[in-house]
């Protein structure tokens, strides 16, 4: 279960990086609004918080 949760979170971070990269390339022509960009950036910056959250979740499951 723990590896599945970790894999899902890793995939979410990878997707966020790809979307932000594409947004950067397209510049003004990008279809992503500022709120979605902020959410994606939060996903990348809060990765350590997400890892701590998964650790607490796994402790509660035991």
C-alpha cells in the first residue's frame, strides 16, 4: 500500500513538472490560467509536506 501511495504522489509531481514546462514554452499562448499554475507550483514546492503526510498516514494505518 505504501509503495502505491508513493507512486501516485511521484506521478502527480512528474505531471505537474511537465505541465509547468509546457506552460513555460508556450508563454502567452498557454491555456493554463494563473490559478492552475499556482496549484502546480504548490504541488512541487510542498512535496516534502506530502511525503510527511504519507508517513503519518502509514503510521495511522498500523
